[in-house]
């Protein structure tokens, strides 16, 4: 289970850190507020290297070098 999500220059988030409650969370919001981007960040982190230890994962093809990290 993911306990923390931290984003840097990822989609609509310049900088974002979220300590996810142990009992889980429901993401609610209006359209175009970043809900899908949060889920994409988790998928992005897992797809970059699913066996990597917790820490930053970086997309190598952009100048801004977005990063997403998840702790479990």
C-alpha cells in the first residue's frame, strides 16, 4: 500500500506532497483539477521500474524532468 505520494513538475502539479491515510482515501473534485494526474503519477512510478526502492522516478524525455515518488 502506498503511504506517501510526492510530485515535482508532474502534469498540472509543480510540487505536491500527500501523506495518504492508513485507512485509504477517496479522491473527489471538479473536472480538470488533477485527480487523474495523481493516479497517473502512481502508474508512472510503477511503470518506470516496478522493483525500484521508494524514491524519485524521472521521465528522461523532457526538459522539465517531472518526477514522482511513492512510499509504501
